C-alpha cells in the first residue's frame, strides 16, 4: 500500500534578518574609510571680498585652487606675516605653479583639459603685487581661464 501526502501549499520560508546589522555596519565602515572630507588644509587666512554678480562653478573636479593670504597662527612662527601662496597642501612660490598645473592636468581626462579653470582665493588684505606675480606665472604656464572667488554680498535695506 502506498501513502500519499497531502500538499500543504507553496509557502516560502521567511527571510532571516539576523545578518542585517552586520551588513549595515560593514557599509558604514566602508563609507567612513573611503570618504574624503576635505582635500586641503588651509594654511593661510582667506577672507574673500564680497560681490553682487556671482556665478557658481559647475564641475569642481576641473578647478585648481590657488590660495593667497597671510599664514594662520599655526604657521606664523615659521613663515612670518607676509602674504604667502598655497598650492594644494603646501606653501609655494610662483616657480611651483607650472608643476602644480601639470599635476592637475594629468588627473583630468584628455578631453576635459581645455576646460580647466584656476580659482584664485585671495584675502582682502593682500596687495596686488603677489596677485600680479601669480597671474603672470599662470599666463606663462598656459593657464588663461581664471576665476576670482568671492562671497555673496549681503543686501542692505
């Protein structure tokens, strides 16, 4: 005699959520390790001037930042109080500008190289002498697209 079992329906077992906290913490640690918070540490004081007509830069990956200002309190003892140029994470001179631009060009795709913009973040109190020297070095290096960073002017009533 054969026995036949009655089918009890096609039910699938429930999904176990026991490993869900492990997955969440793995993702959290992954993003904590991979995320880069800030590219450069500001070593100069930059209080940009105010302006009324501003346009926002679209592609930040195509922008070189050149900071010009007086050294912060941390660097005053070693660098003095004269305005300094900061390229990336170090103090530089105008002679270092072509190398800085060449390094940035290699990190950008070949089709995007004509669109590279150099943004000058200059402190209010800096004289035009050092700014003129930087602009001349940029012109000699072939970087003709410049941008002056500024803060939006607050409206007064």
